[in-house]
C-alpha cells in the first residue's frame, strides 16, 4: 500500500484544523505520512491514535513522527487488527477518523467511525477513486466493490453530509450531523 498523496495530506490537515481536532483515530498507520498530516492540522494538545496490523509500519511511523519533531505524548501507536482495536475505543470521543487500510473492511470502519465520532466530527476514506476503477462498472474486484459499498452507505445516511474530494486517489469525506 502506498502513502497518500500530497493533495490528500493537505486535505487531511485542513479537515483536522477545521474541526479543531483534539482526538483523532487513524486506521492504517502506514509509514506515518497521513498521521503526520493529521497531526499538523490538529490542536497542539491533541492526540492521534493510530492502528495498524503491521508492527514494522508502526516502527516507521514512530520514526517519522519523532523526526518531524512531534512529541511522543501526541500519538499512540496500537498494533493489531483495526476492527479488534477500534471496538474498544470510547463512543463519541473523537473529532476525526481517517481510514486507509483494508478496503474490504471500509463499511465496517464506517460503522465504527460513526460510533466513535462526536456530532460535527468527520470520517475520511483514502483511495476512493481507486485509479478510476470505482467509476467503471466493468471493474468488480472485491476492493472496488467495497469502495462502492461505502460510498453508497455514506450517500444513503441522512445523518451525514459528504463529499468525494478529487485529491490524490480520492478522499471520501463525511461529517456527522448535529442532532
């Protein structure tokens, strides 16, 4: 899996700043590129909780954060399966949830994100244009189908306001409405 592009990184920083993010969950740590973008947009007293199944990714992300001058108390790295870990996080506590892991689990991540987010919070999904495959009905591979499913789920949820941003390989975003 490759890191998000510069456009998506900028959009994540903007989203984190726009919601005044103090508590953010990242599903899919990678090497820390997206986490660093989130941290740059977050409040200076904010904490990024990032989850990845690959311990090597987490080691690389820790180095990325520390090399960028991010204090170690601003992030926590949790190794494990995303759906096992996020189910243990606090309901309604988070300002932003960013998902960039197994595409086939995107709809499950959405359900968890909606539980985790406070009203006004934002969920974002990476690579939702999938190099043009999502728009082409001829592509029916499991990842492309899963991305279409989460797009539909977000579109059909009246409690969300959404936009598919055409940055990098697509950034699907949705804000949780206030009651």
